């Protein structure tokens, strides 16, 4: 892969186009990044029917839509990017890119752009599908939902790069991504809304990385978040994102692990 151009925007654009091409050739990555996040929310429908979500002021749409976006971030962005970063490192692509004009941050961002765009497109499809099939009303605070989604995309990309530092091979990526995926699915409000959990336990779960993202997305539709709650969720999300970016700068590995 040869990226030769003069401006940062041009270099990012060229690398992103190359990654889009490689993404289209990888059927396994496409399946994980595109189809899985769109299918998984429907598997939760029977589970949601057994929850007392109405007592928490929620309905089917307010549970399944944030869950779908959460699945997209976990599988379509985080999981897929760990595999892509690992593959590019093991194939010495990252090492070769560093010998050219591209800066380190441009390599990481340019590699993540196609997956990030896919995650954003999935979220828009989920919103349209939920509006049509689940009869959801328009969001009462759409800026919170947009902010939550954008923070989630950046955070999951940074966490993916960080996870790559401890991932030796493409095969082991399925193992190294498992802790974050499972913890987020169960305790961050993706599969089970934090609103139906005991208050003390929910307060602890709110500190997990993906929890503020789901809180902001759901709060964007309900409009029930106070300024204090919205700022608190924003602060937690930013803290995780900044910490992940700092850790990537310090521990990311550009050459194959031996």
C-alpha cells in the first residue's frame, strides 16, 4: 500500500480509500462490521418483553434502538477495527506506512475512517428502521444522541487501537475483544437498560466506557436527562476517550509481536 501526497487531508483521504477497497475484499470483516450489528437487536425483542421497561419510562423502541447502536459500536467498530489494526501490523503494512509521509496519528485515523463511516451509516439505518417499525417519535434532544454517537465512534476506535497492543494475531483478536464486548453488553445498558437495574449497581455501571454513550443516545430520544446528568455522561465519555488516546500513543505496537 503506497500513500504519497502532500497535505494531511490528502494523505488521510488516500489511506481511507485504500482501506475501503481492502474492506470490500474481506467478507469476514464485512459480515462482522455490517450484518451482525443490524441483526442482533432483533434477538433482544423477546428479552425486552420480559422486562418491566414501562415502569422505567421506556418502551420497546427506546430499548432496541440504543441497543442496536451499541451493537454497532461494539461489533462494527471496536471488534472490526481490532482485527484490521492487527492484520495491518502483522502484514507489515503499518511499518511500511510509517516510512513515508504519513504521521502516526494519520495512519491510525485513516485506517479507522471506513469502519467509522460504516458505523455511522448503520446507526442511521437503525434510526430509520426503528422509526418505521417501532413507531418511535422524533428525538426530543437530538443533539445529545448525535453527541453520544460521535463520542462512541471515537472512543471505540481508540479502545480498538489500544486492544491491538495486546493482540498477537487475527485469531486471538476474538479473545482479546471479548472482555470489553461482554462487559459492555451486560452492564453498559446495551442489552439491559441501566434504568431497570438497582440504583446502587446502576451508579457503578454508569462509569463503564460505553455507558455514557448509551445514556446520551437514549436521553436524546426521551429528553429526560437533566443538564447535570448530561454533563456527567459527557465527562465520563471524554475521560475514557482521552485516556485511551493517551494509552495508544504510549503502548501501540507498530511491528509484529514476536
